[in-house]
C-alpha cells in the first residue's frame, strides 16, 4: 500500500494512505462499541461487540474512502465518501436493509461516535501520530464485511508539537 504525504506550512502535516483500492478494506479483527448500552456511559467506554455481517456475495458491495483536512480555524474535518451505500439515520438501530446503514469513527482504536453523513469535525488532536478509522455498519450495528474483513478506511494524521 503506498502512502501519500501532504506537507503544509509549519503548523500541520497530514499523512494520508492510499484511497480506494488497497486502502479500502483495512482493519482486521473485532470492532468494539458501546453506544448507549448502559445509561450515563459514554459511547466509547463500554465494550460491546456488535458482530459482523458479510456482504461480499452482493453484486456491488459497499466501499468507503476517508480524507482528513486540516480546518483553517481549528481541528480537522473528516470527509467520508461511500460507494454502493446510503447513510440512513432514520433506520438506525433497526433491522438490516442491504446497502444502507451508518459508519463508526475510531481514533487510535477508540470509538468516538456514529457517523450519519459525509462530514465530521474533529475538534482537537494531541501532538503525535493518530489513526483515523471509519467502518461501515448495518442499521443493526454489525460491521459490514467482505471475506470476513470489515469494510473500513484508515488515514494517519501527524500533529506536530507547537
């Protein structure tokens, strides 16, 4: 997998992995989530495996690509582009409908939130390297997979010390 490095003026550096193709399906193993399974507990703090849903047998399986843009004012803007998939917040936590669902955002392996659309603002990242991963999920929260691997995309972002 090739890596593209985009360097900008002194205050930031974004390291982006390749887009569609080799970088489309990444991250192996289980994905843990905790969204609201216990009242008063944050989405990322309660481990809960939602399981996997294999979609590799459909003619046009979903795909995801992520890009991380430095926000001119503060933080980072995450852009999530999907193919053969529709964000369906109106069907979250209901039964599976092929080709729709939501995404899960992970930063450095920790779940941050669900995503119901193309853009998300990440307010801050500490200095250092960070892995930003987005997985596609069924309405019923299972990780969508192809040949057992989650449909996901990961980008690395380097935040320099000030």
